[in-house]
C-alpha cells in the first residue's frame, strides 16, 4: 500500500474508527452486540422514490423503486452484519445508491433471518426465496437482476450464485460485492498480516468473525457458508471491492484468483488504506465516492446501459414489463 494515495479525509475517518474500537464501545461493536439490536430513527424515503414492505413467510423484504419509472432492471441487495444483525438504515441508503447508479433500477433488500436463533442455512434459504420472488412475482428475467452485498451479505451473494448454478436455476446478470466475508474459517493470510492494521476487526480474535453463531453445526468450509472454498465455474461478471487494511482482504483476493482460474469476467479493486466496507462513508471521503462511481460503471456495463459522447443515456434494458420514461 502506498500511504500517500490515501486521502486526508480517508485517513481521518480510519483513525477515528480505530480510536472508537480501542474503547469499550469498540468491543461491543466487534462482538456484534450493537448490531443485534440497533436503535435507529425512522428512515425517510426520498421523495422521488416509492418504498414498500413485503411480508414473506419467514422474513421481510423492502422494495424501493423510482416513482413513475420502470427500467426493467433490479438489484437484489443482501445486507451485511455478520449474519447476526438485521436490516439497518445504511442499507436503505445503499438501496438508493444502487438505484441511482444503475439509472433507475428497482432495489429489493431482504431482512433475512439471522443467528443465533436462525443459523446456517437460513440466510441462504431466504436469499433464494427472494431471488425466485423477483422472477415469479415481479416477472424479472434473471439477466435483469444484479446481486449485491457487503461483508456477510457479500459472502451470501457469492453463495447464492453458487446455489442457483448448482440447482440449474437461471443466473443473474452480475454480482457486486464489497468486502465479502467469504471464509468463515478466518484462515486467510491477511488475518495475520493485517491483524494490527485493521481498525475494525484487528488486534483481537474476540469478535464476530472468530466466534460466528451463524455456523451452527455446519462445516465452516461448506461453500454455501464459505464460498471461498467453492467452485466459481459459470459465474456471471463480478465486481469485488475491498480495503487494503482489512483482515478479510484474503477472502477477496482468493475469490478473485478462483474466478480468474475459472476464466470468468472479473474486476477487483483494492482501495489503499481503506477499512471494512468503507463505502458506508458514502460521499464523506473520496475513496467511497470513487467506489460508488466504479459500482455505477459496473452496473451500466452488465445492464447494457449506453451513453452518448456527451454522457446522455441512450437506451434502457429491454423488458416485457411496462416501461415509462422520466
């Protein structure tokens, strides 16, 4: 890593996070105590969007769509939280970002069941159900769907694609993962090399990564639990973003290597000096802004959105659904 490439704001936010983790509050954050029962104000949906709660048999989903627009595109978002944290407001903000960056796609975010009450494979079962709901109930074609996720949600996104492929189900147009937790054995080299550098999970093994209640009685090397150990044949185009300071860096690097060996379309971006899911900073730091811009370019490519030289969007993805223009 070249430290001079890290923005001043990026350094400040990283150092603030490190200082917080060195406090008593940090221990509760690392072990997941704060994630399990978040207390947040009501989220205010932007006026240009419609927001719907969808009740499923075992879980809830939140469906965000631009008002008066139907592009025929959708992002299925799988949130992070170590498989123990429920849906949070930051992922509602992420949903808006995914919609904007994909030129008006709908976004379905699922509040999947979490451990310890619901260990593996509950989250995967809910993700499969949500994917099939998009195709059966909303009439999306698989090639109109992108699966996105961060941290545990990133690992879940990779596991979902493996499950779909292994069960002869149609695969999505692409996969976008941020700092995916793809190895629940925590065996990667970066768990040692970044042990004292990771501002969030470094310096201790007393955290949710090394004491995961989601594993339950399963083998942590099961590819549907730790997709890093799986086969990446036939994977759709994939974008991986990760910070160079993370103990989970090896998860991304190993997944990327396996995708290359399987001759799949891949882009992996390692952001110098960045921490776990730094994209949560949204527009606060340059690195997060750059990552979201990169995500937008990826979504445009996999959805087939084209621009004129002046930057104007010139076509939408074809769909058998009713379409409207702004």
